[in-house]
C-alpha cells in the first residue's frame, strides 16, 4: 500500500530542472519534485506521493491529516507491542 503524505514546502530550487523543493513532513525534511505544480510557493502545503508533489492542500486539512496519520502510527505501535505474558 502506498500513501500520499502532506507536507509544507520550505524551500524551492528554481535552478534545477525539474523544479525541486524541500518539504517538511512534521520535522522530517525531504527533497521533492514540484514540477507538476508550478503554482506552488514556499509556505504552501502539498500532498506528496513517491517523491512527487501531486496536489496543493489547505494548511488546516494538512494538519488534520498529519494528526490522523500520527494517531494511526500510535495504534500500530500498540498492536505490535507484546501483550501481557
């Protein structure tokens, strides 16, 4: 299963082709291709799938999605932890 994750564009490199940027995923920063979204500017939130920004999103929606993903991760941690034995 593949997920698309929201992140905040913190830098854009206009000197390379394709257009690339640095995207912050709640403290983890990754280089992402922004070529498909020429309207994106620093500070925008984008949905990223396999290293490509595929759409813009509002900050509120991005924060809600990141919180849900965090909660899911905590739930998975609980499922993977050894039970009473």
